[in-house]
C-alpha cells in the first residue's frame, strides 16, 4: 500500500544505510577525540611538528613534508581490512593538523598535500579507503579540503558522499566569505542531491547547501536557491515515478526559505516551477486514501513549509497569493470536505501562478 510506503519505504535499505552512516559518524567522532587526546603527547614525536611551527617553509621543508605525508597515506592504503591499523593511520594524518600553535602557512601546505594524496581515494573502488579518506579530510577541518569533498560527492559509495557533505557543512563558517569555493560546493551538492535516494544523504546535502545559515551576508543567495531548485526538480521526477519519501525534503524546503525571496527573477522562476509541482503533489497525497492517516501530520507540515516559500516568493514580485491556503484547509482528520478543500486550494495556487511573471502552464 502507498500509505505504508510513505512511512516505511525501503525500510531495510534505509536501516542498512543509517547503520553505516551512524557508524561513520561515530567513527569520525572517535577519530577526532582520539587525535585530540593524543596530539599533545605525540607533538614532540611528530617529525612534522618542527615544520608547522615555522612562519614560512623552504623548498627543502616542503620536500621533506611531502615525503612524510606520502608515507602516511601509504600506511592508510596498506592497512586494508585491519581496523586497528586503519585507525592508527587516520589518527596519524589528523593529529598533525591539530598541533597547538601551528602556523598558517605550513598548516595550509600540510592540508594541501594531504588532500592531494587522498583525493583519488574518494572516488576509488574501495569503500573502506574512500570512507577513511573522507574521515581524515573532515578531521583536518581545513578549507583546502572543500574541492576534495566536492569530488567525493561523486563517489559510488553513499557513506563517502555523506561524509563529504558533512565535511562541507562543517566548513561553512570558514568558507562562507569565499564565493568561488562556495559556488563549487553548491554545484557539487546540487549534482549529488539530484541523484540522491537515501534519506540520510539527502538531508546531509540539504544542510550542507544552506550557506545562508552560516552568515547573514552570504553573497551567493541566487546560487544557493538555484542549487535547491535543481534538487527539487529532480526530486519531483522521482516522486512522480512512484517514490513516496517527500518528507525527506523538509530540510531543503526550510533551508530555501531564507534566500528564495531575494533571488533574481530567473532563479525564482526555476524554483517556483519545482515547488508548484510539489504543491500539487501534496494535494494528491492528501486525497489518496492509500496514504495512511498517520502520515497526514507530516504531509501537512511539509505542505505548510512549501506554501510559505511560494507565498514569500510571490509577494517578493508583488503578486497576491491565493486567499485559500493549506495552512488553513489541510486538516489532519480527513473527510470529504477537507479533501475537497485541499484540491480547491491546489487549483487556486496553480491558477495564480499562471500570471506574470511566472506564467506556469
């Protein structure tokens, strides 16, 4: 039944993914905690510590560091299935970046070279290595890792994609004032989000793309809105083809509310096209008796969020939204009157959006 699918779609696959993602999350936390715990103790024994204390690196310094970094990545690659060796190799790469009083120039060089060696592993054929590479780059907490995370979003492994999205999210405050880096991140997240099927990954992408949350002065509101519009357009196709997991888009709909009304007109048109289709889909879900009564509250929550964004965009171009709204008419207890009211509301919105400047069919 569709109603069962709405709540429990692909439950077994989700469970496997959620366990994998939870394991990666716990693993990342453990790696960072371990690295932080031992960093002071090993600093004196870390032969890279001498370089990180310098204001500037010589060519010879860089060459010596590069040899050591390559060796550490080789240790990670050679650890294979040994969890202890993998953990030790990860911590060894992370702990250097966490040394107290490290100077900016050598730390930047260190992050750059670690990324150079780990980047190919993110899109390799071995999941353990891909996940390990992402975990290390998250542990570095350096903006130099953002291009690698963007590449890792195209990994064949969902867990690696998730780690890379989470890595971008964690670095938002550090890169929010760097438009080119943010633009690359948004493009990568949009591509990944358009293909994402697992709820944990989709939610991670929606959060990672929400740069406006990290700064009230974010300069790429249009680009952020367009990224969400691209993801929503792909999501609508999946939902029209039978997917029933629209509630997983809640994080994206809420995130876009902050930038949608300020976007340029072309971006608004793109977003409204996707959200208008979403608005109609909600009416179909509500009217479908195969959708369980238990799902109606979550459908209503999503409906109101979509509606708020649409109304905000309409007002920003001096359009009057319909007087009928889902907020008022979509009841959690369905009967003939409420179903009819929701259909009328959907029809009113569709009619309103036929006008200038959106001219929807």
